[in-house]
């Protein structure tokens, strides 16, 4: 059997580890990872036209419109050689975006990372991130060697502004209402793979590798 090229999306509630698993998967298959969150933050930091628009929405707490999100992602995908594959996480966030994505690049694997809300809250409230290199730590699960200092670059560790209890609950609500319908969408497309994301990062990753290997995706 010839190897299948990975045209994958990962989705799950905040705290499910989709960014981390997306990066591991992209590294293992030697394909680019597109993290929607980082991509949007980069656009904002570079003050592109789209970045300025994004900043207004993010700052006001209003959901970023699909057209804008789609445009930023499409731009990024156009810069890639899609025949070589890719891994996307943090996008699509709803069925409309998924429909748009399928027109730009047909998705052949949608990994749903499933964790209970309680665990998501526990993970996110303990999460800190390096202000320099964006490395993520968890105060009890994966603490840095020196408290408050990034083990990789020596940068300061900070909580993300949206990792407050109240905002975490809101983000989870939004996920259930808006993003969870992707389960049905991708099941109908015949590309859904559901993975329990509660275990530690390496175990979840091995489970992903094992399960997608059976589907013909081999690194
Ligand atoms: Zn750092």
C-alpha cells in the first residue's frame, strides 16, 4: 500500500493538547504544522491588514467572523506545497469553516481529542507560557525547573490572559456549541478519528500513531 499524505486537522476543547499533538504529529511525518492560534498572534504582532482586524475582534471579545479567519488560513495554506501534506490545529472552529477548508484542501483525517470539561479546567488554570518562546508549562504536570522561568530560553513565564476560570468556562461553552458539531461533519466525510486525550502527552501521541497507522498513514 502506498503511503497516504497527511491532510489532517486536530480539534478538541481548550486544554485538550491539540497544539502539542499537532506539533508532534507534524514533526513525525515531516510536514508543516499550522497552529491557528499562533498564526493569528503572529498576524497581530506583524500588524498586517488582517492582523489589525483580528486584533480589534480579539480585543473586544467578539468572535472573529468566519470570512476573516478563513482568509488568514487560506493565505497560509497557499504558501505551502499541499501535496506534501500538513497538520492544522485550532482551525476549523465550526462547520462553516470546515466546509470552506475542504474546498481549499481536502481533509483526509480529522482527529478529535476528547477530554472532560473538568480536566480541561484543571489543565488550563495551571498553564503558564513563556513570554519569549511561547513554550507551555503546567504548574503541577510539567513544571519548569526554576519556578517562573522558562527552561528553554530563560524567559519569564506568565498565565495567558484568557486562562481565567470565567473565560475558560466561556471557551468550553463556545466549544460545545460551535466546534463540537465538527464530530458529525467529519464523521459524515468518513475521516473522523476520536482519541481520548486524558493521558499524558506521549501516551496520547502513541495512541494517535497506532490508530492512524491502521488507516494507512505511516511516517
Ligand atoms: Zn522560553
